[in-house]
């Protein structure tokens, strides 16, 4: 079979790498893909947000399965259009994709289905937002309602900072994404990410991950799209995983199905493990980045049957659960993100990155490209904020982390930055 992957980042590179290993797959195509993904299979220069262009490309290629990596095309209705053309699509339609496209929509659904989450309010008026903030205690959580490339969340330490941030966000700090603002009560605890594969009826939960959102060691500095991740996350015990399935995954997926919007794809559940139990921080409608890189390295099974089952639906539960029978044998894995200096703010493009081949040659190490190009001399160059994900699997989580950092140390890139403490909570727990 032939599979078309939509997207061009580290997440999509990891998916292409994993999918290409399947004995079921003849060809992996990507749109728009990247120079790194082109080494796996042909790439087509159609942007991931060009819904009409992607529809035309699918009609031209006639893939057996289309895997949509990023959230924006799903929120724009790419899944609906492709399914209307008869294609099998891994990724939800436009209506359930609003779980990520609108934080207010997601919070309202959680309230409707009695899913545990933080108390919240939705605002378009700055004065009403600032009044609501006075009813909460520090720290304060403010979120742009729409898609802001993973950067639309601000945690303010004082009321004055929070009120100034409310003004800034509703005045266009994140463009149209912050035309509406969601303000939440702060939830103390440890974060984790759970990924549920579903065909709209049945579901299969993958090993839990933990992301590192802050730019600097010790979880300091600004929020980013993610500076590294590892799995499995020890904080998610079997009891907590069962709790998440019962109180969060089941009511959300069953509620969407009953409302006539069955969810097909992967549901990302961003959690805070609070003293009262797991609560939802956010939902995403795609694999996390960089969690996907760690997950793809960890999973020992062929993931293609599960992706196809999610897209086609109607598979008996017992068979769905047997698609990846070796989930319990998933290897510990970790990924370290290398970003361009200045990220998540302004940064320069075009700097040369050396040592990529040497890093990928290490035992158990794979280098996924998120923002790279190739110059006229054939050298890898930086073309984005988050540029590389140095990923490794190992016998233990400590082993995987050590291997990942051994790969990082092979990279010669003075213009790059990274954290040196990925996985510190898990290692401390050991």
C-alpha cells in the first residue's frame, strides 16, 4: 500500500520513518515534506495548509491511507474533504478538530461531559477578563482560544501581570488566535501526555509521555513548542492510566460519537496529575511534537495496521486491541530538541549544522528533522526555530537519555541551543 503524510516537521519525519518500516507499505509520500523526508520517499511541494491543493494531490496520487500530521489542516476541514472523495484518513473531521482549534470549545465540551479540568472563563472583553482574574489566586493561566503554534499559553505570577497579559492577548498579541481568551484556575502537579488511537468507537492507549515545554534547564524560561520528551512517563501508573481512560477518554469519545461527530485518529490528552487526580490541561487532535518522535522510537510493533483501523473504523474491539499487542514491550525512549538561538522569539536562518550523520550512526539513535534545509555544498542548514530532534531508544530510560545526549554531543552547531536535563523527573524518581 501507499501512504501520504501531510506535514513537514519532526513529528511527520518520525511518522514517515516508522511507517516506512512496515512490510505492508510500498511507498511513503509526503506533502510538503522536507529534504530529510525526501530521503524516505518522494515529497510534493504542496503546503500543509493548502486544503484544495492537498485534495488535488490526493486525487492524483490515490494513496491507500492519508496521515495528517499537523492540526491546522484538520481544523480547516481537510479530513472532511478527503473523506468526501473516498479516501481513508487518519485524523478527525473539522468539527471534532475544534477540540484543539478552540480551547473554549474544548472546555465547554469537558463541562458538558463532566470531564475533570480546571475552572475557567471565556472572554472577548478585556474588562470582563480582568474582573474574572480578581476571583482567582496566583499564578494565573491565560490561553489564546485559537491555534497559536503551541505558544498561546501564558502563566502570570501576579494579578498585575495577568491583567496586562489579558489586555495584550485580546489586543492581538497572537493575532486572530487570541481574539477570544480562556482564563483558567492554575492546577498544581506534574504534567503528562496520553495518546489514544481511536476509530470513533474503539480505542487503544499508547505509552504515556512527558514533554518539556520550557526553553531552559530546570523548567525555566519561556514556553516553547517542546524542547524534549520521553516515554514511558513513570508518573502515569497503570491505575492513573485506567482513571484517564474511564473519566476522560471514554466520555469525550463517546460524547462526540453520540453528537454525530465520531473522532478518527489520535486524541492527545494533555494532563496535570493533581492531588485530586488527573485533570485535562488541553486536548490536541494530532500527535504531540516532540512526543511523537519518542513514541515512534519506543514502539516495537508495526503501527500501520492501527493507523489504518482508526481511519476505516468498524473493527471489533478485540481485534482493535490486538493491532499492537506488544505495547507492553515498548522500549523506553527520549528525544532532545535542538533549536536555533533566539527561539521561541526571533532567530536567524541559514546556519550550517554539522555532525548529523555521525549522530544518527550511533547505536539506537535517530535524528529527526523539524526545520532544516540543504545548502549548495550539501550541508544541512537551519531553517526554523526547532530544528532537530535527537532521539534514542534504550534498555532503560536512563540508557535512552544517555544515548540521545551522546547523539546531541556529535552535533557541531554553534548557533543551536538545547536542554541538558530531559527526563530529570523520571531519573529523580528512580
